[in-house]
């Protein structure tokens, strides 16, 4: 190729396709003339005043591209020009993110300058190949006695925390962030009240937890797309650290609000409501999100996803049912235990870890099973004890359960500021059954 032709090619500026807004209604903006693909980010600019708005392509109908704004609809008009931003569906990644609080676009919320990261990661990524996943065969120490003893998690496991509003989910997440044996924490707060975000960072997470964490936030007043996107951004950041060979703890509070945001977008696009108003896309997107966590040949992502249950008997809640079926374990928080000042308020008998048998010794499992049996028996005679009708000696197993109750309580209760080493937890488990 001649030097003259190369010079001409180098001076050619790439063509930018500019479209226009033809309709804006509800939470969708209809544009034409833009060759956008699903997931692309577009910039809308008002030539009269220079105001700009970012929006994501969420649907295509004939020659119309449907955009969902990353912001409010105020100021959108049919005079706006629209163009696709190449590479915008990525997020900055790197160790520079540690200790930072960011929004759904990776921009700072903590008043500090934007993180100066050398790399970016795609927020829409495929899950690891099933045949390349490392097995979950190592215990993941959380520092929480009730979990490490009775519901032992594995490195790379994905578990759910199920609780009603005010059940202590945020406090338990803070304990996990401070006490777990992870190299990096990625905390994603979806649909929380603004006051709760600051409280979680200052009180539940604390300076020690924040130092090794990246916090992503999209509060309840933000558009549905932002609440969806922040979950994907957090997962992409966790994937980056996993691929660096690190042990990552990904915590998402809550996946229920992520599902509700997906529902809002689906309904706006005309999807039919199928179960309790939730659209089909909700039940296809949840497994895609969860499967991105876990292990690959390089590192580990242990995922903890909170679920806002409608009640403690959640048989009619489709999101709770779906999440429970997709994850590798469930930790149920009880309002009854919380009312009795039993913290963390984990209902051990209603909870389970599906990988505990792979990451614990036979002796550990035997002792945990013995504690469960004692707790179950105590529950049977609890009412008789409360009304003074139980007579000692009438049931040997019940007598054992009553005698062991204080030690079991000491095992399962824990101050939120205390981190218990795994070996110490096993000692407390031994004492509870001795």
C-alpha cells in the first residue's frame, strides 16, 4: 500500500451517526437514526443549551431504538441529538477502587476525585465455563460463629440472606465484611435509603472494612436502569479482582430491589406480567447475575445476596422462591430472635449451606447435627417450659436440650463488633455438645 494512500486513510475521521428523539413517554425515550445495539450507551445532547443525558439501549422496535435514561427525564425534548458512545458499557477497575464509594457508572460519591484506573472491564460478561470452575472444597471463614459452626460456607459459594425489612441484614453484612478471610470486598447497595447508605459505611462497615472494600451505591430514588446497572458494575469489579487471583467477597443488598428494577424496565417495554407482576426477563436475568460469581481457574468470588422477604413464610414470593432455588445456600433471619435480642438473628433450623459437607470434617458435621437435634427438641418443649408444665426427667432428650441451651446460645449469639477466628468457633461448637 502506497504512503499516499496510508496518509489519506489516517486523515479520515470516522463517521458519527446522529439520531433524533421522536418520542419520550414514561421511562422510555424513542429515537431514530442511531445504529445502537442492546446494551449500548447513547448520549443525548440539546444543541440549544448543551445539556446532556446518558441512556442505555434496552429495546428495538422496527426502526425505533428504545432508550432508558441514566438519570431523570426532565429536560428531554425532540430537539435533542443522539449518538452512540463506543466502549461506554465498561467500568474502571483496579486497586485504586479500594476504599472508594461509587455510583452505577463508576463515578465517585465520596467527594474524592475519580479513580485513576488503567483498566476497564465490560459490565456485561459471560459466566465462567462450568468445566473450568474450581470445586468449592475449602471453608470460607466469616468470623461469624453461627455461620462458621452451623452453616459453614465454602470459598466460591453463593448464598442468600433472607429477611424481612429491619431484620438485621445490613448489620450481618457489616460483620461479614470486617471478619471474613477475603482479600477484597465488593459491596453493592441497591435501592437503599440515602440515610442507610451512610450508616452502613460508617457504622456497619467501618474504616477497617472500607479499607479493603469497593462500595457501589444506587439509592431508591434513582431510575430503575441505574439500580439494575449497579449490580452489573459491582459484579464486573469483583470479576476483575478474581481474575487477579484474589479471594473476593461480593455482597449485594438487595437482590429483591434489583429484581423490582428489572420488572419496572420490563413493564415499560411491554413485557407481560407473569408472577405477582414480575416479567419473564426477571427470571432470566437472575441466574445470569448469580452465575458470574463463583470460582474460575484464577480466583474466587464468594457471593452473598440479601433477599427482602415479604414474610418469614415466603411460599408465595416468586423472587424469594427463585433466588433460593438458584443459590448454594440460604441464611434466614428471624424477627422473633431479633425481638429477643438474639443477634445475629439467624434461624439455624430454617437455614442451610449446600456445600457444608464439602468443606468441613466429619467430626464438625457430626457436632453441628447434634446441635440441630438439641435445638429442635428444645423448640418442641419450649412452650411447656414457658408455662411451667415441663417436668424434668420425663424425656431424656428434652433434658439434654434444656441443659445445653445456654451453651448453644453462647455459640449462636455474637456482638456485632466481635470477629471470632474459625478455630475458636470450633472450640465453642465442641463445648456446646459436650
